[in-house]
């Protein structure tokens, strides 16, 4: 079961890679590289989610996977792309993280 949770966390981290790749693809001269990064991350993320779901309930795995992807993408956007980080937005991501933690504790 620990291995499944490891795969799920790594899958969530790769889930961050595809929106980053799509953002990179908006830069002139980096379209192909960005799309390639996005597609590779999608594939790896999905495969690792599949591995994790062998022993983690589907709904829990999917919620954790998307939660890691959403929170991670938010952090990358704020840190590297000038996305706004107002109190309400940070609180919203905090609620996502709290929900993911609760799902882990409940399983």
C-alpha cells in the first residue's frame, strides 16, 4: 500500500507537468518542446495513477491525483508565471490540500 501512495504522489507531480508544458508551448520557438513535455507528463501521470489504483480506491486516488496537480500547478503559476496569489486563492488551495490530507488519513 505504501508503494501505491508513492506512485500516486509521483503521478500527481507529473500532473503538474502537462499544464506547464502547455504554457511553455505558448512561447514562440518552444511550441514543439512544450507540447512534447505536456504529452509525456500526461502519459506518465496516467500510467502511475493506474498503478496506484491497483490498491487505492478509485475515487480516493483520483481526488488525491487531481488535488496534487491543482495545488502544484497553482504554486508553479505563482512562483514562475506571475499568477495572482491573493488570500482567497491561497485559502482555496489550502482547502484542496486539507481535503487531500483527509482522504489519506481516512484510508
